C-alpha cells in the first residue's frame, strides 16, 4: 500500500492491491514421447516441441512412417478435441529418462503418453514421473498379443507391473482401427493403432466441455472405425475388475471409451477423474497462492489464505466436482494453531489442511425391475 500524502483533514479513498481469486490450472495439455519420421535441424532429441495442430506437427517432424505409433497418436489427439501438445522426439526408449527430465521443466503438461509402447517397465517409469510431478496423468496403451489379437492375457500381465497406491496412470485396451492416412484415395486401408493419443484427445475434449471432474468415458473416439477386438460383457467385467479401461462398440454406434479406472491399489484413487481432479486442485492452489510467500506468518495471513482457498473450492463445488448439498458438506479448509503450532511457524511454514468429497462416476446404474398387479414398474437405484 502506498503512503497517503499529507492533505487537508477529511476522508479519502485509497485503492490497494489485494490477493485475487485463484484461477484454475490447465488440465488438457498433452506430452507425447516417441520416434518421429523426421525432424527440423534445430530440434534436439529429448527436447519438447510445442505443436498446436496436425499441420504444425507435420511441418516439424514429417508425417507417418510405419510402424511408428507417435504420429498416429498426435493426429488422433487433435482429431478428438486436443488443442495443445508437446512432442518429445527420441531415438528409442533408452532416451526415455532424458525426455521425462526435460518435461519436468514444461510445467503446463497435464497428460503424458508413450504411444504404442507397451513394455510395463517403461510405462511404470512414466507413471512415476507423473506421481513425482503431482500434476499430470499417464495415458497408456494395453499390450497386444502378436500371435492372437483375441487373447487378453498380455494386457493382464502388463497391468500387474503398473499398479500403484496413488493411481497416476490408466491403461486402455484394445487397440483401435483407423483408415491408413497414407492409403490410396478411394481405396482406404484399415490399420490398427494404439489408442492412447485418441484417449488423451477425448480427455481434453471432456475437460473443455464438462470439466476435469467428469469421467472421460461414455465418449466416442473420433477417427476410430472399429476395434481390434470386440469384448463381451463377461470379458469386460474381468478387465474392469483389473482396472483396465475397455473400449467398446455397441449396435449402431462408434467405438466408445467405456472405462474410467486408474491403476490404483488404493480405492480412494480408483477413478481417473478423481485423481485428475485432485491434481487440478493441487496445481491451482500451488499457482494461486504464491502471493503468500514471505508474508508475515500471523493470523491475518491465515484468514486471507482461508478466504482465498474457500472461494476457489466453492467454485469447484458449484461446478459439480464435489459432492454435498452445501459447500460445508463438500469440503473444509483448516488454518489454525492446531495445524500451525509454534514449532511449524518457527520453520517458516504455513500448513493448510483441506478435506474434499469428490464426486465419483455412476459406473454401474442398477435397474430394479419388478412386477405388480397394475403392470410393470422400473426404478433406478
């Protein structure tokens, strides 16, 4: 606040700068790591390059080169509603660590894909990166059986090496079938491609249309003409129990994302949207509360932080992301001497305790059907 210059006695109005509301962090910028067809001379392996559409990608890296998975994934991302992506070119997976290290400096990334790579060791490395960063989520491809595409055994084994307690990744299967963009005009050839890029685009589209709290499922996969394998309900039930997200087709409809489970052993983080919602809230708070750093650590600061955080979480609750008839039922914010004793204050720390009740997807809608003398009655439970 600027000093008020000496004036005649009276009442004066002075404008001061106060902490503004917390703006929500972005959730739909994706990063793709893989091998490209070509590249500009000034592009270094492992260096993230921002692309905003498919044309930009082809100008930087060329188009398709079989059997590469990355170009098809990036094209599918933009086709499904994605708008911003970083491409991290590598010669092979030995450079994965270098690529992920580079992404630690690219702070607006929220989705990470490793298109077409199904080795669980590499995928686990990507999940660990996302967990360490805390603000991003790994979208991974399920493994194919090279001998029999109808065998789900490989994806079961793959999943066992990816489960964690915190659930910073999800696995999608089967692969999708698209028209080969390089096939002759008038005689399109269909080819199977990894689904992760298309799924990342579905997530971006769902985030923009409904919000990150909406499970990115029951959504069509644009550009997908078919699936490499058609699951029945029994097979899907097994995959769902293993937290493997299925892609399904139903009569007369396009391929759909039909699962929203994260690779989490802890049931608190079972659903993709819950994990991504909490990551979004955490990232938004980290960005929106920087003004408080180096302020006097007293009750005035605590009250200002409480007001700012409460206002932001109230907006999150009003968007439908948190469950509760009132804001008080949906979340709480605690900044007092109990969580900030003198031992904590002496370290120069302010602790803010937040509790959330996120909404979870209606994964199973149960219909109770019974008969009575007046006819039939159906009730949803």
